[in-house]
């Protein structure tokens, strides 16, 4: 019966002293840091007992819970220093079972107000393990009231510290650590990051090195990984994550949880592990280049203003997350960030584009800036109307024939030429002439076209072409019926009369005496206007007309007596080329070859005066061969 009551008492004690601690209520402490200004908070824990407290004296529910893990060293102490005259108590557990927390193995519930000593904790000089409730010096207190024996520790040991406020008021406290133990920071969690440098949108994490890193130096813990914290806190959970473990870039941050167990299967703790698959900006396959035409000259250099951000859309394509860009140039051999990348003035240089996503995995690529000159001087010229084709309503020009002049005989391939009817349209690139090879300008209109010449480097210039759609000058065939000569009219500029086709032979000088012609006669009109562009305006125009003279009679005689009447034999209407005159005996007395100009006035070949009488003639003229008789009368 005695043993039965002892068993019942032990069971009741276990039930009374059993308490499950939620790890989320525990503050994890790292690197021997000093905790300053903490105050206990009201909690649901109302049955935490020290090993020397009675059943009626648990710690109050005004608690602050801390947990530390030993990384190295063999002794561990801590000191709780109230920031005012406040009575604090504590309890601590070495390698506690959070699911079934029993009596503490260290603790102090002494009366700090009565001792006027408010600091409490563990000391290297004390031997007592626990101070009971309300003890005073000389009545069960430690050598230094409030302090009990330190912990002997080894790597991997964990210490849970519960600090309890007994006084109704509070002032906060400072928690500091001593002994030679070094605290393990890994209990606060670890983060591992990999950059997706191959851009396959995922990264593979080998969990084994992580497991080795977070274990203690003696590797005494059994560590497994889980996707759920609940599973990680379950000592019996078996849905362990495989290694290697894949995290997608789209997920970016993946939290898993490491469960620590001792070799005897006892649960120790859970650590949150953060795996980050960082998306990495992709460097373009082809080098970035930008070229502009110079916009101004500064210090003798051609300078242009570039928008360095123009490639950001291209560089961002295919990425899940936004890229942060910064732009750098070399100044005196050192990198310097460009303050205004949307308006960067330069004469040409390489620029470094720095790219990163979420501040991670930076990469760099080079943007080469070039400032160009079009190399084409603007020009203005007239395109001859003779190079156009006459139509019913106007002259049709092939403007593409002017390209060699516009480009100053440079290769056409690097340039783009656009033809417009006004400078305003050219500047706005509106209303471009659709078919410059068939541009029709109505007759009698003069028009100046603007040609925009540009290249792929944003260089451009404007040139002008003047067109004058004058109708061709022509003369219809002429027929005179009263034996009057035809007077050649004056010609427009650029036109010339010729007696032979294709501008052969001598031209008829219009500034000389008026040109009178009897027919039949063919007159040629030849036209050419170079307009200071002889290589372009090589086009010519030629037309002809025929003069026909009717009603002419060969004079039957002359009377060269000096009275001014019929003194010369006038054969002008016949265009005599060769003339022969014979006396009545058939003897040639006068001869003229190579063109007769009405020179015969009755003289012989020897320039003697022939006697009056009847003479026979023979002449070859433009209108034919003529023979007959003429009277010479003085």
C-alpha cells in the first residue's frame, strides 16, 4: 500500500509539473549577445516549476522565454539584471523537451526585495542548484543570493531560460552571458542562395552540406528536412525531403525546416532554412551598340546625347522579376556611376551596364556608344526638265536618277533617301512621295522638293531639288505660198537651231542677223540645260520642222546699171549651191560653187563685164536642178 501511494504521488507530480512549450513563444539568442530592455509578458504558462519550489509556488505567468545553443566551450552562465528594484525569478532547463517540460534543473525564487540584491542567474562560484521561494541569506540562500551553479556544457547542448516577474510593477531587465561557452547562431535559421547563372529557371540545393554545416562540431544531431514546420516538430514525421532539392526561380524563396534529434531519438529543436533561387539577369548574346549622329560640337569633338535606358526593355525580356539597372563610365581610370542615363552626353565610349534582381546576382555587360557624322553635305540643284518624260498633263521625273548627286557618288546602301514636297513634311516624315521614280509635275509649275538623307545612326540632312515643268518648245512645219522667206523665231534659254540633226555642224547664232529661210528646208531645234550639274543633266531634246516656199519665180533678167533695181540675180528662195552661166554659143562664162549668195551682176569668171544679151543658166538648189534663159540688159 505504501508503494501504491508513492506511485500515485509521482504520477500526480508529473501531471502537475508537465508543460508543453510552443517554440514560437521562445526568443532564440545568438552570439553571446546581450538582451537589453526585455520585460516579461503575460503568457499561458502557469505551471513552470523549479526543482526546489513547492507545488503551490510555480513561476508566475508573466514570463520571458529564451533559448540558447552551445557551439563550443564547457561552462555556461547568465546574469539577469533588473533595470530597477524589481523582484525577478528564473528557471532554466538543459536540453529540455519542449513537448514535456518538467522541473527545471536550475532556478532561483529568492526574495530580491528583502536582500536588496536584484541580480540573479548562474555563477561559476556557486554550488547550489536551486533557491527556493522567498529564501533570505542564512535561510537556504546561495553565497550570493539569486545565483546558483553554472552549467557544464558541450557543443549541441541547449538551454531554456524562463524569467519570471514576481513584483506587480516592472522596469525591464538585461540578460547577459558568461562562462567560456560560445553560443550557436544557427538556431536562428540559415539562408542559402544560388544564382541561376544558366537561366534554366531553377536551382538545385544539395542538403547534405547544409546538414553538416548546421550540426554541431561533433555531428551528434540527427538532422532531417521537411517542407512543413509542423512535420519538423514531429519527432515521428517521415516525409523527409530528398537531396538534392529543387527550388524554382519563380518561387524564388523556399522555406524548409530542419529537425534536430539526439541519437536517443529525443527531439531537440527546429531550425528554419531559407533556400533562395535567385533569378540572374541574362547578358545578351550579341554586344550592345548604339550610334547617333553628332548633335553639337564641344571642345572640338562631335557630341551626341544618348538614352542609355533604351535597351532595358530588351534586356528585361524573358525575366520573371524586374531588373535594377545602373550605368557606369570610366573617369580617370575609376568607375563612376552615371547620374542621368537618359540624357548622357558623349563623343563615343564604352559604358558598363550593371544589372541585378532583388539586389542579388549582379552581372555586367558593355554598351558601346558611337557618335557618327553622316558624311553627306546638303546640296541644292535643278533637275533638267529634259530628263523627264512628256505626258499629256505634265513632265514625269525619275527622281531616283538624282541619287548619285545627292549622295555625292557614295555607296547607296548605308543611306535612306526620302522625297517630300516640303521641308515641313520632311522634318515630320509625313506625306513621303510614294513613287519617286514616276513623279509627275503639271506643266508650267515650278516646285522645290526636299530630300531627307539618313542612315542607321540617326544621322540625317536635307537637300533640295528644283523642278521646272516647262513644255518643250517646238515649231510646226511652215509653208509660204507667196515666195516670202520664213524668219526663225527666238528660242527659249537652252535651245539652239541647227541645220543638221544631233547638233552636228554649226549652230545658227540667234544674236546675229535674223535668219530667213526659203523652203524646202529642214531646221533642227536642239535643247540642253546643265544647271551646273553636267553629270546629271546630260539629257537633251531635239525636234525639227520643215520650211516650204511656194509661188517663187526665177527672175528672167537683170539690169546691173547701178540704180539699185535688179542689179543682182536674186535666187535666194532656191538656196543655190552651184551655178553655171553660158553664152549663146554654149561657152561657160560664169561659175559659182559652194553656195551662191546672189553675187552675179553680169560679170564673167574673169570679172569682166559681159555684153547684153541672152544667156543660158544651170543651177543646183535646195529645191532641185533648174535650167533656162536669162536676159542681161544694161
